C-alpha cells in the first residue's frame, strides 16, 4: 500500500481514532504498517528487528495521536517515530557488541545465481548498508518511500537546505560504495 | 518558480552544484511539480539500480498485535517529565547527603514525592521553587549522562 492511497480520508480518520474509534485506529495501523516496515527493514537490515521496530512505532503512533499537530504532515510524523526507534536499535546493537559493526547484513545469493537486475539491486542494497545511517535514511525516504523534500525535512526536523545537502552527499557516498562493489549504472 | 525548471539546472541540482538558496527554490518547486520531479528521478545516476530493488514485504499482518499492544500498554510519560522526576529524586538524595539534616531532608523529600506523584502538573509551576535550586544539580548530572548515552551513533540523532 502506498501512502497517497486514501489521503483524503486521513484527517477524518485521525480525528476518529483520537476519539477512540476502533475502526479508525485499525485503519491507521493497516495503512502505515507496510511503509514503516519497509523503512525499518532498510535501516536495520534485519527482518526480526524491523518487525519489532514497526510494531513499536505503530503502538507509539496510537499512544501519541493526541500530540500530533494537524498542521504537520502525518507521514513525516510517523516516519519520525520510526526513525527514532531505528536509532535506538542501532545504539542497542553497539552496546551489545561495541567492537563489531553495528549493521546486520543479509548473506544474499551468490553472484552466479543473480540476474543482472537482481545483481544491481543486491549491489545497491549492500552499498546502502555501507553508508552511515544519517545518509541512508534520507535516501530511503526519498527514493523508496517517495517523500518530498519538505516532508523529509519535517520527519527529520531539519531545515530544507540541510536535507538537500544531505541527499547530495548521500548520493555521492552511495555511488562510491556502489562502484567499489562493482555495481554498474 | 512557477514554470518548469530548465534541464541544465535540474542536472546541476542533482549533482549538488547549485548554491543553497537556488537549490532550495528548486527543491520546493519539485515538491509541487510531478513533471520536473520525474525528470530529476531519471537524471539520478543510480536511478536504474534504485528501480531494480524490490520492496521488502511485511511478513505478517500486524494490525491485531498492534491494537492489542496499544490497549495493554499505558502511554509512557514523555521523557522530559521522567527526566525531571528523576532529577527531583536525585536532588532529594543530594540534599540529604550534603546537609545531613534528616528533618529538612524529609520535608524536601515529601515535596519531591508529591511533585513526582503530580507529574502532570509539574509544568504548571505547582512545585515550590525551593525544590528547583536543589533539583538543578541532580538534573544536570542526569542530563549529562543521558546526553553521553545518546551520542553513540555519530552524526545521527533523534529529531
């Protein structure tokens, strides 16, 4: 499910959910579970951690609905919660094994098994895992979740100029990592 | 910027070669112009690689679990309230340690406990200001250790 589906319905659903309407609370969870999972999965590179982070994010979304400012973008607000949860997970990993890399990288299929398309995808995802999370998150929100620059700025609570510069630097770092892995454009 | 952005400017934008104010204008334009946004997406050097990535699929439907968890767990107090409460408790302990006055400390402690119990009203200023001075030391120490704990992922912070 993409986030532009049902956008018109959203303000009314938020108001109803705040009033305790069970159907609207379920609607919000249903609508955000996939985007939040995709984001967490790409930030954490682990199915299990991404699932936990998604559940925590959605529970927090329901608990803190009262605090949501309706002048803001709801997607940005939800991704902001998910992002903070992912940061906490990275910290937990570092505390668990401070001498090891904080990332959990999947062992994908061997290159022989990969088609050109999936090879490119595999290289790109591996390159994403190589760059720092502060750069990875802007690329994930922009390229995979299709958030606008303004929405990313809201989700990360950063000025537009900072987001823009971060995306430029992130692309440069990603391209370097991608090419170092033998990826082709 | 209401008309479409010329392609050479979009190329420079994607390459990060524009000055910040012009870049911001273009970014704002892209947010409201699907045609230019599509053009920019095609100019991105790794566009083909991004397009080749499949979305991760949510392995299970979480709706029931989330709704059940949300109804079981009470909403957590915001961090600022918890931190203030811990700061006040630390301050009471510090008062006792510094002055060793059991009567004075008991008075402070009772005020502290009352303040913690009424955590929601702390922000309204119902706690006597006499607690505030002694709370500062404890709260500062806690804030320092909290900040140190948060700084373990360089450059990546909570919004």
